C-alpha cells in the first residue's frame, strides 16, 4: 500500500521521458555509397548495449517516483495482557501407579502413563478426532511440576515454557526402590503451596488465582505433614486444590516380576482415601474428582479448564516498514530500499556512459 498514492500520477510522464532519452540516443547520419558496408553488417557489443544507459535512467526515475508515493509494508501485531492462573501439577509416582487399569489407543497402560498423556494435553492443548479442540491448553498460565512418592520433589519451577515442563513430566518414572516408595500427600501439597506463595516475591505478571492439581491413587502413608494441615495452609494463603483420585475401585491388574525374569499380571486390591481428598478440596475451595479411565481423566481436565479460566485482553496494531528507505525480507530474499536501488542504477548508468558506452558527440 502507498501512503501518498497521488505521486504515482508522475508515472504518466515516464513514457515521454523514455522517448526523449532514446531519441537523444540516436546518432544523426547521412547516406553515402561505400564498399565497406559488409564490414559493419554485424553490430558491435557497444552498439548492442547502446540502449542500456537510457533504460537504467528510466528504471531509476520509476523507482524514485514510487519512493515519493511511500510504499509501506504493514505487519500486524497483537499485544496480549492476561490475568493468568498459576498452576502446580502435583503427580503421584508411587509404586501403586503401576496398576494397568487405563487404556490409550486400545492398549492397557499404567496410571502414570495415562496421567502424562492427559496432563500434556491439558498444558499444551489438543484436538479431538473430528478436528475440534478437545483441550484448549493453558498458553498464558504459569505452570510448575512436583512429583512425589515417599518424598516430594520440585521438578520444574512455575514457567511459561510448557514444552520443557511436558518433557520433564514425560521423564518421570514410577519408583522401584522400597526406600523411596510411599505416598507423601501432605508434604507434596505443602511444597506446592510454598512454590506458589514465593511467586509473589518475583512475579510481575498479574496472577488471577493460584491452583494446585493433585493426582494420586493412594492414601497418605509417608511424609511429615498431614494432608488436612497442608490443606489449611493452602486455604490461609489463598491456594485452591483440585484433587483427582486416579484408578479403578476394588481390584486392579498389576505387573509382577518373577525371579526368573518373567512378568505376569496379577489382580490386587486397591484403595483410595477419597474422604481425605474431598476434605482437602472442600477446605481450599477446590473440587474432588474421580478418574477411573482415560476418558474421565480428560473430562476432569476439561472441567478444570472451565473452572479456572484466564482473562485475556488483546490489542492489535500494524507496524509499517517504509520500503523507500527500509529493507524488507520476503521469505529467504532480502529486498533493499527502493532509493538505494535507484542510486545504484544511476551510478551504473553514469559509469557506463563515461567508460565502455561513452559517446563523443
């Protein structure tokens, strides 16, 4: 687009200018008989290029007229300001997470694998099979990751680098050493509350709310802090806890490794302390969910998405580049300013006219 398009009317004078230049370039001659006519039948290179100086002049004039019209290339930009949500994902990786009572694409998987799959979609977003959006993702939210078994570990700080967080979640493994096993729910919640509380000391973005999403399949069997006490701490500091009880009721299939290396599947009784998880959620103003399969786990994350929305305010503006004096990149090609090209053409025209294509008359 052009800022001063009326200057383009000067292009109507270009044909007249070109005619004048080519007319002036013609050499006046008189006819006479000569036997040397065959010698000059083939034009020389200088004669063939005689048109070049006028052509360069016309091209430079066209570019200068276009520059007067101020061609501009606009790049639309969007500024986004948000009242975001700070979320701590707190994921159980105790030995009981080995139960194979979830399915992904028709294959039985352990509980932690199912959590990884759905939590990644919750953070990054996903599409349904029909092409519609299944989970929107939490693009503008700070998200951190804590895993726990007998001990709670802060894996990633609260971050907007969600790809890094999902990568770290994918690397989480179910504990295999008895010394590390257990379910320290109270310690995990307390650590998450501490991380969210310390956010105020270093955070400049506006935080709409602070949330913990706790996923566990067992009872509190380890740690120094009781889950109820951790819930009271979260309530005091304004942190909501959404608790998700993961796994089927009654019995669940577990892989059993024998001394000879064989792995068999054995049904074992499982139990989730739903009462404690409900108390934690109700105390902090959150909500308790029960996930018995992958579909219900996705539905839970979708509901949390609706409960904890992010307010987004956008402003759009156009950033213009003046093509007459500023270069622009079109794909892999860098286009120089129009006035620079015109100056190069005039310099080339003058150089040729004073050297190789010089005229004496």
